[in-house]
C-alpha cells in the first residue's frame, strides 16, 4: 500500500481484516494524508483544516467503526448561519417526511426573502421529484442549471453558494451540476439524517491509531517516512516499489493510494503519453482551501460552528467547544477560545499575504461575533492548501481512473479515482474499499466492503425508485 491517507488506510484495514499481510508505505511522519493534524512550532495541535462528515457518508462511518474512532465523531442536528449583520438563522429536520423534513426551518430562515425561498423550493422539489437526477445536466455547470431554474441572485448567493462551495471546494461557475445536485439529494432531500454534520472531537491525527493496530495484528507493517520513488513493472505486471533510500519492496500486489499528480511521477513516463493509462490525469485540475486558526484570550462564540453568508469566510468552527468533553452539555467554557475558519475555493486568498488574510478574517469574525471586538487575538496561523482537492468541473469523470488497472497486480485508490463521489473523505474511503475488493478478486477471494447509501425515505423513496425504474 503506497499512501497512508484515508484511501490507503481504508483499503489496508479492509485487506488486513481479510487476512492479507499489508505493508503500508507513507512518506510523511504521520498517517491521515490531507485529513490529518500536526503540531505547530509553538506546540499547538492543529488540523490540516477542519474536516467534517455528513450523515450520508456511510462508508466513512463504516471506516471509523473499523478504526475504532466512531466514538470520536460527534453529530450535530442543527446548522447555524450568520449574515453580515450578525443575524442568526438555523436549519434542522422536522417530523415531516423527506423531502419535506427541512421545510419548516427553511420557511423561517431569516436571511432569505420570500422570492428567494419560492425559487429555492421549486428547484429542490425538481431535484427530489426527479429522484436526484434531473434531465439535461450533462456538461452543465451548477450556475447554468440554477439560472435555468430561475434562481434569484439572493437564492444563489445566500443559499446554493453557501452550501455547495464548501461541500465541493469549487465555484458554482466551474462545478458540474450533477455533483451539486447530488449534494442536495443525498444530504438534504433523500433522507432525514443525511444532512447531520459529524465533527471529530479530537485532532484528526488521533483517529487513525486503530488502523495501525489492525494492520500490525495481521503481521503487516506501517512504515512512515517511506517515500516511494518508483513503481516497477515487468511485462505489464507490478514487481516492486523502490524507496528514496534505495530499498526495494516486492509484493504480490500493490495499491497506489496517492494523489493523481504523485502517481504520474512514480510510473513509467510512457504511460502518461497519448493513449497511455495515465494520459487523462493531466486534465484533472485542483482547487484551493485556506484554513485560518485564531486563538482569542476569551470566549467570543457560543455556537459549535457557524456558516457565514455574504463573507469571504465560509465557516467558523468553535474548536474549544468541539474538543470539550461530551459531558459539557455544549457549554464548555475556557478562559480563551480557539476558532478555526475555512474558506473553500479560496482562489482570491492564495496570492494574499498571511497577515492580510488574518486581518480580513478577524474583521469578519468581529462582524458576526461582537464579543471578538473587545478580545485580544493571542495568536493566528494560516494554512493554505493550494491543491486541496480535485475540481469537480463538468467532464472531470472521464479522466478519473478505475481502481483496477490494465497492469497486473497494480490497483489504484484515492479520492480522485472513479467513485462517483467528489473529493471528500467519503470518496477516499469508497475508493479504498473498491481497491480492496479488486485486489481480493485478483487473489480469487472476492469480498464486498462498499456500504449501501443511506436508505431514501418518505416521498423521496418513491421518487428514487421511480427514477431508477425509468432509467433501467
Ligand atoms: C484543507 C482541506 C479541507 C478538507 N475538508 C474536507 C471536509 O471537511 N470533509 C471531507 O469529506 N473532505 C475534506 N477534504 C478532502 C479530504 O481531505 C480528501 O478528499 C481525502 O483526505 C483524500 O484522501 P486520499 O487518501 O485520497 O489522499 P491523501 O489524503 O492525499 O493521501 C495520500 C497519501 O499519500 C502519501 N504519498 C504521496 N506520495 C507518496 C510517495 N511518493 N510515497 C509514499 N507516500 C506518498 C501522502 O503523504 C498522503 O498521506 C479536505 C481537504 C483539504 C485539503
């Protein structure tokens, strides 16, 4: 296994549980890949940006169970929003059957006008009625689809943009409408629990210790600081992986669970030329995410998290509260407070200096959290992930590779491989499970790891079935 991110870990644990002896090679000194945490020079432990899961991420939930980390993810049923004036709105499921379960809190959502809500309601109903697959979306951007659905500027800016840019790490004008529509169908319309936000109550790096144990228990090994330079092939069959330090490791099979650009550097250059297996990878673009970490000298925020409307900052996470023990009844107070801000598709921030970004974010925090105006900012850190995720632009699916390759004994995993999901932890775990299934199949010992999607409920169940029947 090359790569100890979520894709590699999910695959390695699934294989180890099936009795396979896995040797996992990770070039960094820690596991988790992009979804990890590390210690800053001043001793603070920070996530490589806040990572959240949703109720509809069934494979990630299964992975956390296998890794023994299930109890370290806390789910929240209520979503909190703040507009430029600091006015709060909340969204939560009611007892109504899906897709109507969110309707009561949506009707009361203060940040949207009547015309915005009518337009949004119509578009959401069109998605649900089509079982999540409205017609004529191929090659269409989300923004074009929203215009086609006659969405008001308020609806686009204060609703669709707020949810989708952070879910898919891309601007609406560059996002495949099918990915955007899928987010609403799976998270907000299909079932009552799909939208629930799951947030780790510990730094991300603490979620993966169980993976190491699962691998080692079966006689395998986790090797950190092991930088694979080359994947060697002979007559179109995997033979070995060679490390930076000259070590050569042979195995019956290899799963490369590295980002797509890293894979390009490991395999023979001819494979990236026209007609080669990797030729399409150069078309996969990436988009940035910027995380801003602020430590205040006092408590400035009460909610566990807030989504911001009309701001550059998209989310504020109250890390002090999120890390507080579960018995704190949501009211844990400390003398100071640690907040983590997230800006997805942060193209505008990439060229800006760290201090400019901190100043901008501080101003925005003060707008929505008045207590921050009097507070002292004790320290701040900016983490720019310039190539955070692959961009879900129209047509990207044609470049995503399957987990099984034409090379004997070589399999692929990674959020960018063909899963049907965008670049998320769920997508990474799905790819890992699919790669594990393909590997075992090649050994003549087929097994299934991929978990079913959350069951559709209410009217959505009926509409989903009808659409499936008419498609098949
Ligand atoms: C800032 C940020 C915020 C995000 N927020 C969310 C979120 O809230 N929710 C969500 O679901 N997803 C989020 N994501 C996406 C999520 O992190 C990724 O989709 C997922 O972690 C990808 O996992 P992976 O295993 O496919 O790739 P990676 O995590 O990139 O793992 C690949 C691993 O391969 C290793 N590697 C690379 N080259 C070599 C080599 N030569 N030899 C050995 N090892 C090598 C790398 O060090 C790495 O550990 C976010 C991503 C970023 C960057």
